């Protein structure tokens, strides 16, 4: 074989260069304090996040900073810095304190032998040892404290998504608050969505389906301002929207205790699918089935909105109906069960 075809000799590894922290104990302690300091700054930023959350006002009279919402600026800045300082601390730890020995490993078959597995576990244990996490309590404890505090902003922000099930609020502050209530009350008229006109039972034809809402959405005060508007209106509408259908009275199979919930074949159900909360209104008058367009859950409106197909596990909640002195449809009460998709406390 020609000499040029010979394999290139293994050049080997260059001589290892020790880092200052490897040979100087003072440099090592200094780096350790730097890493712990980064984790400490992260913890401080989390505390500042919580202080900012409860200090700065939001809404119509929100606090400002340099022309921007102070709450948004401070929350974003403090939480971002908390993550940044943890990242810097980990990088500094890896560069200056963790093991810095060059290693080489021969390639091996895809299937590992028992000896290889044992060697892998040994290497992992060696890595843990070289990281120094066991013998550097200052770094370890400061990291655990900083990472642990990062859970607090998540708890605060998740709690801010809305009221918990069963919470009781003043209707003047939060109409229909809680997952188990809506704005429907006894005697409240059922009105057409968008236009707000009341619905007379006698005006509905067999096979009609009407999208409707509570009359409370269109009530105004003495100055002509809507009593429910803005965010409160959207939240209330997301739970109180309904569909009104009319069919032949003898085709209705009333559920237990629901014999008087219909008015001459007129029924009212929640418009919110019990699967994941999509709005429904695709109606097939011959079968009395209504279809959810999101995941094809199908409900039989003639049989208490029983589920006949799809992933929904519960029937649509039914609103008991009556008529007032003028012949308009009104609610007998609020829904007798929570509307919308299931949650952890709903059977």
C-alpha cells in the first residue's frame, strides 16, 4: 500500500489549560458568589414583579410610565430579568465552576451492553460530582430559591384569569359572576341577539331557531348608558347566550322535572357547547338535532338536548321558559346547572 494511503496518525489532545477558578481558590469563591448573586437578583426581580402587580392600576385610570402602561412595562421587565439572571447564573456556573476536562469516546454499536449502561450511569454520577452541586450549597440553594420563586408569577397570573367556581360577587360589580351563575333571573325577557327585540312565542314558526340573549344586555340607566357593557358584557354573554327553537309539542320528550319548561313547543337551551365551549346553532329541523361546528358534537333538542354524537359528555343546559302578560318569552329562573365545558368540580 502506498505510504500516502496510510491513515493519518491520531494527533491527540492539546495540553489541558486550567482555568483561573481551577487553580485559585479565591477566584473560585468569587465565581461562586457571582453565580449566587445572579440567582439572588432573579429572586429580587420576582418579588418586584409581585409588588408591581398589586401596586400599579390598570383599566380606565391606569398608571403610566414613559407613555406606556406602568403595569405592562414593570411586569414584563421584572419577569424578563428574572429569567435572564437565572440564565446568566447557569452559564457562569458552567463556564467557571463545572468540570472542564476534555474526554474522548470511541463509537459503539447502537445497542448498548450492560457494561455500557453501567458506564453511562457512572458518567452521569461523575457529571453531577463535577458540577459541584453537592459540595456548593450556596450555588445550589440560591438556584433552587430563584427557580422556586418563578412559580409565584404563574400563580398570580393564572388566578387573575377570572373568578373561581363558587365565588360570590356583587352583581353590580360583576354581573353573573362565577362559573355556576349567569345573568338570567326570574322574569327576565328573552330577546333577539344583536337587535335586542323581545320574542313573542306566538310569532315563532315550527322549525325556527333564534339566537337570543337576556334582556339585561340592553337595559340602560337614566343617562342612556348600558348597565352592562365592555368586558363585563362579553364575559356575561359568553355564558348567557341561548338558542330558542320551536317544534311540535307532541315531539318533545321532557326531562325529569321539566314538564313546564316549554311554552307551546318553544324550548330554550344554552348556546355554549359542553365539550370545549364553542357556540352552536347548526339546526336540522326534521330530526331536531343541533350540531357544534368545532368537533361535531350533536344534541337532540327534542330530548332535553341529549348528546347523540361527538365528544361532548353532557347535554346542553336548558333554560326554563314562561310567558309574561304581553306574551313575550321570559325565564323562569337561571340555568339549574353550570353552562359551558366541564371543569374539575362538575360531575
